[in-house]
């Protein structure tokens, strides 16, 4: 049976629906269902990951390579002997009934001030170049690494029978070396990958909300990538 191409308006409607779904998963995560990070990873993949057989939603819309993305990750310090978890913080949650809990949280839980225009970067820098986690073994993870491992192999859109060694060390073996001490003793502080994905989702949501474009990638007389139908110079490039 023949396939009918979606129009640009159809694709922009899909974009708004996918944003709503991501916001719902983010809200569920914030309400305590942290496994929703796996759904968030799948949404992020849908937005930006291209393969030889499929084109991401932002690529179909012509947005991916010209859209600027918020990079809220702390910078990796060369020579630092401790692990680097640039998208997360550690937080003590006070619960009088069950005792206090120490956990990894996305940076938005600790500081919401990093979403400023000077933190906007190209997609390539945001997705493939910036190291957001380095564990004690020197293994480095980009946003691309975390999102695709979780979405493609670890329960987002698929569950593989075997997982990548470094990802297992990070998510099951506590290779960042963070530990929590509570009344029951010392325990590994797991979940940094979940909190990191929640922060990446927030970066994407806010980037899509403001839709700032790289003027070096869009001609002033080109149609604005935002879909308004106006020329870039009369719209987002103004």
C-alpha cells in the first residue's frame, strides 16, 4: 500500500504532540516515578536521532542542524580525580516517616538559573561533543551515549539481552563512586543516568520552547525554520 507523505503542518502538529508527551513523562518523573526517564530517552531519540533507515522529527522539519540547544552541564575539569556528573546534583530528601534519602537529582532540582542564552550551543556540540559524565575508570559519556543506550537497549523502546560494558558499570556498578550513608550503613548511590536523562529532557523542552536558531545556518531571506511562513529576517532572525 502506498504511503502518503505528511505535510509540514502535519509534522509541526506531531512536534507539538511529542512535546506534550515529553512534558507528561517529565511531570511523572518529578512526581517520583523516576523510571519515566526511559520514556524521556525514547522521546529525545525520536526528536533528534537519525539513522540510514529513519529520519528524526526535527530533521524532517529542517530544525535539527539550525536549532540551538541549552547546555546546562557543568564543565569537565581536566585532571580532576573524582568522577564528573555534569547534569546532576546530590540532594537530601527529608522524609520523617522513612528517614532522609540521598539521591541523584537533575540540576533543575537544585538550580534553575542556567537556562540563559549564553548557554545555547549547536546540536553537534550538545549531542556528540560535550562530556556529561566521566566515571572513575575514565569512561566518558555524551548525551548521545546515555540517550541511545537507555532508549535502544535498556528498556526505553527495546530491552536487549546484553548491555554495553561501560553503561552497565555506570548504571549497575556505581562506577561514578558516589555513596550514601544512612542508618542502615553505606550504600552505592545509583540512578545518575536517570537524573541525567531528566535534565537532558528539560534542556530539549526549553530549547524547543524558545526556538533560537544559528544565523550561520539559516539565510536571512530563507523561510524561518519555526514554521511561521515568514522570512527568517522578519521572524526568529529579527
